[in-house]
């Protein structure tokens, strides 16, 4: 199972916001601190806002902040929302399945069982679990002053 960059970046964005829940952080700052593409993160923040995970605030002191307690953000639910396609193999998709052995094949059932186990593990964990060890994470994501460019 491989998660898309979208899901990976959504999780990382929420980690940063979860470490500073009282603060409104700009998308630019999140992108810089988490080593992400700003343009991609704009799309991610928009979707996270639609899902109710973040609030966006316009204006001079605007930005993004986490919309609910980290303990209420279940990783399995987030992954299901951000992954557009959890179809591991062709036969999971009846509309596009052209596999000649799918009627008798046991592989699909085994792979589906593995996918359900993967999601079940994620369902047992929240964002709050991922914010530990806080004392190690916070320094790794410390705000850096922007470097002045020499013109």
C-alpha cells in the first residue's frame, strides 16, 4: 500500500497545525517548514477545510489553523477522505476489471483483507497520538526567520 503525496502532505500539514493549535499559520510558512510545494499545499488546505479539519482565516493575520482537537482526528478517516482511489488491483474495480481469472482468484480477497487491516490500524490512531514525542517534534519544526535575498 502506498499513500499519495496528497495524503502524506495532508497528514504532515495537520501535524504542524496540531503542534501549534492556537496559532494561525500561513500556507507559505507550513510549506517552508514542512518542505512542501506551496502550490500543492494550497489545494490540500482547501480540501482539509472542506472536510472540516482546518479553518482558514483571511486577512493580514490570516492563515490556517486546526479546526478540531487532534484527539478527534482519526487517521483512518483522514486517509479514506484524501485517497481518491484505494483500488489496489484491477479486479477491485468491476467496471474496469479485465482479469481473466478474477472469478476463481483468491488474490483479490487476500489483498482486500490486507487493505482492511491497514485501515483498521489507522482507525486506532489519532493525530494526537502522532504529536508525540512533542519535545522532539517541536524543535524539528521550529520557525525559521526568512533568509534575506541579496539583490
